[in-house]
């Protein structure tokens, strides 16, 4: 399990990948059920690169890294590739930090 998280955090350690992931993750707030078929949930690779100031080929590389780490999902739709964050990934990351926090709190009480 720690290898999974290590891969996720390694992918997110790059500022551009973190920004891309954050853009995709913002579609849903905590506790909100997401409709995976909603167009709000997905952005194509070209849209994700807006305002990042990096080449499209570099955007594609970052997308592949995020996908390889299990942080985003991808689906080809004609010429476009849609990307989205599965709400389960956000929940998994939240649980990771909650467990850390709970362990830290119980340690501080002793």
C-alpha cells in the first residue's frame, strides 16, 4: 500500500502535475457525489494545458504520469482525450491523511 501512495505523491511532486490534478479534482467538493458522465467532470488534454505556459507534448507527458500513478482516468473521444479524477482516488487520499492525523493526535495525548 505504501508503494501506491509513494507513486501518487511522486507524481504530484511536480508543480505542473499538481496543478493539472487540482484542476481536475475541483469539479467535486468533499462529500459531493460526482456524475462521471457529466461534461463538467472531464477536460480534454488541450484544455488542461491552458495558462500553464508549457508545450502540449509536455502536458501529455504529465497526463501520462498522473494516469500511471492511478490519480486520473483517461478516455479517448475521437481526436480528444478526456481526463478526470475518480472520486474514489480523492477519498483514498483523504483517508490516508485522516489516518496520519488520527495517529498523530493519539500520540500527542499520551
